[in-house]
């Protein structure tokens, strides 16, 4: 029997009392409305930082909206290009505003949050191509962003962790930009959905926020039939993990994605990549975004900020 953190249990009880369907029983539109409402409930008081700016930058299929968070103090700063979670189908810059503010303030880095195209309207590889283009843009415009281009990291949660891992592979294989770090928060790394944790949390999303059935729904909207072996879609399928940037990988005990995140950490380590892995016990997928109400979420944010400061700080 899973031993849930009491604060996590309180969040789950609140979600259960509100009713609603699991993701896999929703339309994408319904799921987007549900996630917007859920994240709004956990936003908390916005963290005070130096400056926030919304911009649009050139992408492979039009303009990509981004939000640039600049910390207080004098640069040049390190930069984190952040990709929000949401199964490549839901989520946006607004849902992850609190997280990006926390990382900016805690790590003392510029954070660039990317509003990449979503499935099913824009299936793979639209998302990762947008994310890679945004990362290149940050590197190429480092001076105007008050950023040191040698201190550039990528990061994200869930599907965003998948995209960060994919961009790290793309940057290595496409000759840049050079990345100093990757922050992978309970990343989805393989669409096979066949790990022990995937089986353990198969269809209990109403109890634990995310299930294997939900992940099958998300992957089904995101990938075409011939995409499943592509390492840009499923980073765990990469033929080599050598020469990737150092990583900090976060997993949650009560999460179908737990085992694939931990296996990815081991694959990086075996390839000689400096990799730290930390599992947070008693909490579910999504806890990182609940730092305002869950102490372990706050701890995970603080740990991430410490790793970012070490990797891309002054």
C-alpha cells in the first residue's frame, strides 16, 4: 500500500471532492480547461523577481510565444530554457508561471518559458522543433538577454522533461548550441509504458493524478504510428547517451513515470554523463508545481535551484 505524504493526501482529497474525469476520458479541450483550473489553485503568491517580458520569436512554423524571467541583480546570468509539462497536449506559459518565477529567483538565472505548439493540432515533431528553435534563439541572443551563452541549460517537467531531454539530444547531434545542464522533472522518456511503475499506476488517475491510461492518451495524441522509435520523441531510445550535458533528474514515488525517469538517469550515468537522481517519496506526479502547498514540492524546487546555481551560476 502506498504511504502518501499527508500534504499530498490533502491535495488528492481536494481533487476527489471536486469530481471531474481522468484525462483519458476527456477531450483535449476539456483537459486544457481542467489543468488551467488545477494549476491556478496552486499558484500561490507570485515570487518577486527583477523583470518579466512576453515576446514572440521566429520558429519553424511561425512565431513562438515566450516569457522571459530576469532575476534581480547584475548579469550576465546563466539561462534556463524551460518547457512546461502537460503531455504535449495541455499546459501553457500561464500554468507554469509560478514555477518559472521560483526557479528564476532561487537559481538567480534568466528563465525563458516556451509556449511550444501542442498536439493533437500539432503532432510530433512540432513541439521539440519549437523547443530546439527557442533554445537556439536564446543562445544566439544571449547578449541582449544579459545572458552568458556558456551557461545555458534546458529543463522541464513531465512532457517538458521529455522535451528538455530531446533538445539536449538535438543540440548534441545538430552541432549546438552547447548546453551546460539539463533539469528533468519526472520526465516521460519512452512511450512503451511497460515499466513496473506504469503497471502499478495503470488506471488510478483519480487517486494519484496521473495513470498509465492517461499516458497512453497523451502519447496517442502526440505521436504518429511511425514516431515511436524516434529518440527525439522517446529519448530513452537514443543509440548513445554520450556527450550529453550533466543532469539532475527528479522522480516521484507515486507516479507511473517514476521508473523510466530513473532508468534514464542510469543510462546517462553509464554513458559517462554526470547525473544526479533524487526520488521524492510519498508524492505524486505534479508535486513540483504544488510547492505552495506541499513541502516536498518546495524542497524539490529548492534542490533544483541549488543544482542550477552550481551548473550555470556565476
